[in-house]
C-alpha cells in the first residue's frame, strides 16, 4: 500500500504526526520545544517537546519555546504532505519562524523517519 496520498488530513494531525517521524539519531542530543501558532481554518496552538531522542505533542502554548513557527494551516499542511518545500516556503514568507532558526533549518533531518503503517493505524489515521 502506498503512503503517497495518505498525508495528514488536518494541520493538528500533521504536527502530531511529527512525533512519529522523529529520527532518534538526529535528535539524541536535542532538548527543545517547538511552538506552532497556526492561523486559518483548522488552526490552533500546539507544541512539540523533544528530549532524549523522543518527541511529544501537546495542544496549547509553552512559555519559553526554543523555536516558534507562525503559519497558516494550509501552508503547513502542504509542507507536511511534501507538496511544498519548507525552506522555500520560509524564504518566500509563506510562514515565519522566530527563536533558534538553526533548529528550523535542521527539521527536515530531525523529522526524516518514515512512520510505519502500524503506527499510523494505532493513531487511527489509516
């Protein structure tokens, strides 16, 4: 079964799904929180906490994030579905990042693991 068209259906699913795609080797020395402030339809505030090579998803805001991403819901969904290149979207002003920009530049590597079908089914996304 192909995962190509099984991208996230909502921006919350896209961000929460990042917990499944974290590469423990790339994230092993990382201790960070990434705040997402998502505007538009299906938007909201969410954050990812990365520590010990693991990533957790929480709804809401964290007081002192390492990195804050401000994005319209449709833009982040396109990035998550690989329909839009994240670096180009940032450079063309489709979304904004503030805080530790080096972390933003490494996100492709940090979140490069392909989630398994079993993991996606466990979340109820397949």
